[in-house]
C-alpha cells in the first residue's frame, strides 16, 4: 500500500499532538506516515507524543520552521503538510510580539516556499477565528474581511493571507482552516480552561478578565481534528473553512461551570484588569465545512469539559512537567 507522508508542524503542542495521536491511533488511516517538526517551545511537551512514540509510522524532528535548510530537506521527503506550529497565546503577544511575527509569519512563509519548491501536493494551514476580529452578533463567514486586533491575531491573519497567496500566485495546493477556541486535554495550562482547572484543583484563585462577559465559541479538540482531517483529505485547493464548536459561552458562564466541576466557588475568583484590546465576541459560520465536507461537532460540551477536568486531575505528571527531548524537566508555572 502506498503511504502518504505527512509533515505535521507543531505536533508536540496541544492540537498538533492530538492530530498525530489520532492519525496514528487505532482508528486512524493506515496509509499515512507522520513526521512531527517542532521547536519545543514552552508549549510543547514530549509526553503529548508518548502514545505514538513506538509507531514505525512516526518520526520526530526537533527544529524550527524558520530554518530553511532543515525545512527544505524535510519537504523533499513528504507529500503533504499540516501546519499547526505557532506562537499561540494572545497575552504573550501583548507582552512581546517579535516571536509571533517570526514563527507565525516568517515560519509559515518559509514552509510555503519550501513546499512550493519541493512539490508538496497539499498544505493545510491552521488558522483561527481571531483573524475576523470581534463581532457583536451573528457569525463570520469565510468571506468576511479580516480585522485582527491583537498581535497574535494579526500574525495569524498575515500568515493566512500569505498561504492563500501561494495558491493564487503559484498554484500551490493550500487550504486554510479557521477554528474557534479549542478545549480538551494535553493543553499547556495558560489559556482559560486549563489554567483555571489546574489552579482550582490546586486550591488556588483564578483571574477573570474585566467584567467576564467576553464570549467565545468552544470546540472540542476531537471535533477540530476531525475537521482538519476532512479538509486534508477532501478540502478544495485555495479554500478557507471555518470550524466551530457550537457552544457559545461568556467567560463568567464558563467560570461557573469550571468552579462546579472543580468543587470550588466564586470565592476562588479574582476579577483582574481586562486584557488590552480584549475582543468581546468571536463567532464563525461553519456551514461551508458542513455542506462541502460533512463536518459537524460531535462532542457534547458538558461531557467534554468533565473529561477534560478529569484528565487534568489524573495526569499532573504529564501537564505539570514541560518536557523536551534530551532536556531536564521543569515544572510548569501554574
Ligand atoms: P500550542 O501553543 O499548544 O502549540 C504550538 C506548537 O508549535 C508547540 O509545540 C511549539 O513548540 C511549536 N512551535 C512554535 N513555534 C515554532 C517554530 N518556530 N518552529 C517549530 N515549532 C514551533 O498551540 P495549539 O493550541 O496547539 O495551536 C495550534 C495551532 O492552532 C496554532 O496555529 C494556533 O494559532 C491555532 N489555533 C489554536 C486555538 C486554540 O484554542 N488553542 C484556536 C484557534 C487556532
């Protein structure tokens, strides 16, 4: 059987590792091999890949997507790319944007250029609903003009447009996905769900931004990965696909659920100064992915959240230690 050789960037992070575990797991296709390319920033964790480490269809390369020579060599050995690697936390981009521009913009362009020159036959670029900016009501279709507000969102919007330009100018087979907020296990504890859960389970207080009424649509990482796989295998070249989860909640409502799940109450919540430029609400219209690819979210939010909380409760040895190959382990700051 001929194998499709897939290069997965950022495969040691939250969503990328979920994708790799799914592809190489019992229910994944048996006609793919996977190479993870990851620089092992603070967000990566070697333990995220432990379940596939012994697969003969898996290989790990520790390296930077901005390293043109490395990337060129890898592209020559692969058929397809699924590109998750990025600096991914808005707050960090407010503190310092340089690494966001380097990894998210230059890194993506470096990959695209190498993909073009080495004849890659499909490049899936993973983006975010944040590129559309805040929307008070309704949902953004893929045609909505981009209006990113944070340096993170601006770096992702830049990389989306560069990715699409490689299709329009050069004919590279590119698809872009724009998903809403992912939740699930194996996520570094800095974004609201894993941060709040790990702190509450440890009996600590959690910081709620502003009035707590910012609204996000929650997407279970399993549903996201299913959509990415549909796009990789059936998406149309040059197209953008929104991927939503269908559970819209403001942060106060989410906090209430997390407090309940962790056996805590509002005494554990500290209202803190709002994030600069904090987008009020994101919402994507994902009918295109549904109509063209048959995508729809399957995971019930209450069940997905309960499973996530249980995982953090039972796996502190995994998330509590940021590990990278060949290095001493350190305790994550939470
Ligand atoms: P993450 O921060 O958990 O993982 C990112 C991974 O990329 C890490 O393993 C890191 O080491 C790697 N990486 C970063 N810079 C690199 C570089 N220069 N070279 C090689 N590897 C590098 O992120 P995530 O939450 O898994 O997000 C994956 C993708 O999905 C990102 O592109 C992000 O923008 C997008 N996204 C995430 C969410 C979400 O809710 N987490 C929502 C929308 C979109």
